[in-house]
C-alpha cells in the first residue's frame, strides 16, 4: 500500500495511492484515524482496513490533481545516519565509523515531495543527499536485529539537504541539517509488504537532469534492521518516526570544484519501487513564518 498525505483545495488528508489515482480515506473508511501517525499506531488491522476500503472505493481523485505533502507532516523524530556508504566515506576523506553516526533533523525541516527547498540567506553551501528512509510503525524499545522488520511500517525517499558550512562549524551536525524545508520526503510511505528486500534497491539522484548519484542500498554499511536495533537500545521509537539511512557518493561537496545548489536548480531522487521526489531550489523567502 502507498499511504499519502495530500490536499486538494482543503486541509491535508490521508489517502491511498492506487496507480495514478488517490483514494481519500476519510471518505472510503471514515471509522479510521485521519492522521498518519494515528493510523500507524492503530496497527496492522487498521492498515488492512484502509487498503481494502481503498481498493473497493468508487470515489478516486486523479493523482495529478492533488498536492502531495510530506507523508507525515511533522514526524515525531527525524533521525539520520552519516557516513553509511563506503564510497561516500571515501569522497569525504573520513574514517569508516565503527558504530552508526546518528544525528537529528528538526521536524520543521519536513516538506513534501515537490515542495521547494530554501537556499538559506546565511550560506551558499547548500547540498543534496539522496537517501532511503524508513518509517517506524510500532512503539518499541530494545528491538533485536532479527525482529526489526516487525516495527518498520514502510519506506520513503528522503533528501537529507545539508548546509555544509553550518554542518562542520559544530561538533554535531544538527544545525547544518535542520534548516526549514531541508528534509523533503515521500512521495508516500510504501508499506513494508511491498518491498521484499529494502537492501536491494537502486538509488539515483539528478541535479538539473544530470545524474549525480547512482548506487544501491545493498551497499549500506549499517542496514535498516541494524539501525533499528542500535537506535532502540537508547530510546523508544514511536509510530511515525522517520529514519534516513545515509547517502552514497556523488554529493556536491565530493566534487572538485565543489558543486553546491543554487536557486533554480532541481533535485530529483528515485529509488526502485518507491517512486520519486523532485524539489526546486528557491532563495529563502523574506517571510518564512510559514512553509
């Protein structure tokens, strides 16, 4: 199932994408929760009901006529992993980590799969990072690796947008990774049952139709299941938490000379089986009290 958050001239709602159409769940199954985290929290029976209702629904909207938001408007946590592909480690000149390098992105960084990315007023060193993300579906703690698949609700594409000078100015990455609009993800959550092996997916990133990244999730150093085990050792994971698993080589900072993003650039990321996100870079607006 492809679970999306969308709007069509009204407040954001959740729906199920079937082909090139979208079924609003508030019409197809009004008994279900109307927000993504709440629906995930309701468990597998609720998701089964959502899928059955969507497949039987007569009312469908053309996908081209709706605006897709971030599948979870404000994820409870956004956790990201640095230096998790060997080729990316090589281009950064860093040593391979012995444990996952974890940092957080603020929830206000989340935007939808076609929303603009702001080039900040304070930096011209804006970079892209195409990544596989997964969404937690169950509240959990101390999850062993062999059971980690049980708590993953599904997968999405993430652009871990980075402001490189702010990132390296602090011992932690948080500030340089958390500017508003710097976590586009989507286009929807593809539930785990549709992805037989999340560690065998081709990942590609284009900037202005130039292919910059072309790799496969089989090259992850710490895979999704290992990350669940590691993170849940320290703290509780909750439905709707988004974990972004790291980027392969080909980011702007890896080129000589470096190739940072400018206003007018478009970043497109595709992952096999998950669709694509495509975001245009704009100058940070004068009024950013709203996204």
